[in-house]
């Protein structure tokens, strides 16, 4: 018999962020997200894994709320069946809008289901949401978890709460808890393969590189710009590791794309989407042409998406005539033009001859691992105490900024929050200093790092006062 996983069902009003949360938990853009009520019709499910505990996460779609969709009755039927089969409900609400009559109606429905409930207040990255979140305590659900599905904040806490309930239910998919263990890496789901997006300008040699990696002529190669229109993905195995290699269309300057017709516009859109879904982005640069502003714009999209990045100087076989200092001169120019990617490794290779192409997969493997790396909290705080004592943050105004403690709250990309006595944002130069120190101490090759600053919450007295 197939393994039966604990069913964790997301319910809530339209547009409270259920699909965004589903995508965040599963690590895939499986559910379509749009600001239109009823965008998600189907009951979408996927197996997720957190700290070794596997469970099924289910997005019920727009089963609650008014709808003019002619298929709404079918949506309701599918949603009801999902509720009946649920072992645990995650009731998602919108902290920005506060408690609404629709939330109260859904609360009555799920109380009748007699299933354990976790009340989740979404969009709490907004100040209004943090102020209004107290309203939801009126519903009487416990526990309550605050998250920002869009940014990933608090999702780890929600998952911890989910697996506590899963373990408590005695699900066969829940292993025994081992007290005292450091939490597992924030790696959800456990990835069986690494998604690698090959990007760059037309004729940089992307398709030739993919063919060389796959050791077969899978992609059409031609000197005609725009030969590759689709984003074509192929799975390959290297040293027992699976890589999904995605060859994208060459991304031209926006002005040229505008005149290229609908096909090219869609190709560029798909190429950008492949970067958003990638674990590692490989920017292929024609070494004979050098790096351009367009290369910087392309890879900037990857950095914003939090992908790992590797910079590839292709056609290096044609650079031998430039002498022994060619690599040094090329790299200095590349670093100058791509200052924001000083953490990305540079690899010189030739897709045509195969020179150094095996090094690319080695680099992808290292960068993918760095993107999922987690620093243990005690180790992180010893490091933070040392560097902030040596180099304290500048104090805005009259307030003396003190870093009280820090924690890593996410991976892919690694994200750190620094709690201070005032919660003021760090100056960009100090934030850069922290990032550089984190890299020097812990590695993080090829992956961007994210820094957040928050004020430490004041503990409340038994009477509720601060």
C-alpha cells in the first residue's frame, strides 16, 4: 500500500496568502498566485518534509467566500472532501485586514470539523498587521503563529508547530523526537535535485555548454541569435547527484526585445521565471566580448531572487592568445562591473573543447550546499558578540545601538535577523561589513545573504503591561 501521510490542510478566505504559503512550504511555484479571488480552483497537494517529518500539505483554493466562477460548486465539493480528510487545519488569515466577518464564519465551519487547528496570521511584515493581530485571539484558537509567507518570516516557526502536532497525533510518518537535538537545516522540502538555470545574452554559448554537460547534442546550436526560444530542462546525474539543467533563451536589451514579437517576449519571461525557480543560476559570458551592462541586469534578477550564482567565462580557448595575464585582467574587469556579486565564483571554460566544464558541476554542488547552510545559534551569537564588540554599529541620533543577539531564520538564501535595543536599520556599509564577516567566518560560497534588524520585544508582566 502507498504510504499515508498526515494531511495538513490550508483554509482561509480568498487572497489571504494560502497559495503563497503553500509555495513557500513546498519550495516550488506549484500554486498560481494572483490578486484575483478564486485564482486557485483545484485542491493542490504535495508531500513536504520538515526536520525528518513528512506530511502532505494541501491548498484548498477558493472554497470560502462569494464567487461568480461557474465551477465554484465543484471547488466547494473538492474543498469539503479535503476538510473531511484533514488531520490538521492551518487557518490562514490576513493580518493587514484584521479580523473580518468572513474569518468568523470560517472559524465556525472548522470548529465543527473537530480537527486540531493552527491559526496563522499572514502578512505580519506590515506594521498595521502587527498592531491588529491581537484581534484574532478572540477566535479562541491555540496556537497562533505570525508569518509572512511572501518573505518566509515565521514560516519555520509554523512548521515547527505543525510537526509538533503531527508527532502528537502519532502519525506513522512522524519519527520519534530526540530532545536536545539542534533543529535540522531549514531545508524544505528535502531536495532530490538541484535546479540550475543557464542564463546569458544571445550567442554566449549557453546551449553548447548544456550539450557539453549532457554529453549529447540535446540543444540546437546555431550562430543565429534567438535560436533557443523555450526554457528547456533536462535532468542529469553526476556523482549520484541529480541536476535539473535549464537552458534559457538569450536575454537581449529591453528595447530589442520589444521589437522581437510575442514569441521573444514570452521567451524572456520564461527565462526570468526559470531564474526565480532555480537553486543556482549560471551566467554565461562570452569571454571574447567581455561582460556588459546587460549581463549585470540579467544576473541582478538572480541575486534579487536569492539564487546562488556562478559566473562562467565561456570560449576561453579563444583567449589563450591574450597571454598569461588574460584571466587576471578579465576577472578584474568582471568584478568591477559586477560589484554586487563579489561572492560569486568565476570559472573560465570552453563549451566547445570541454576545457574545465566538469569544474562547473563541482561549483554548482558547492554553491547549492552553501545556500542551504545553517549556522547553529550559539555559534552565531559567539561570532556576533565578538565582531560587534570590535566594530559596534553606528548610532543614529542619540540612541546607542546595541546588538543583543542574532538568529538565522531561513535558508535559500541564508537569512539572519539581528535583534537590537532600538530596532533601527543598519547603515548599508555596516550591513555589508556584517555580510563580509559572515562569509569570512562561515563560508556561504556563491549565495546571497539577507540581513534583517528588529527591536527585541519587551517581556510583558502578568497583568499584561509592558
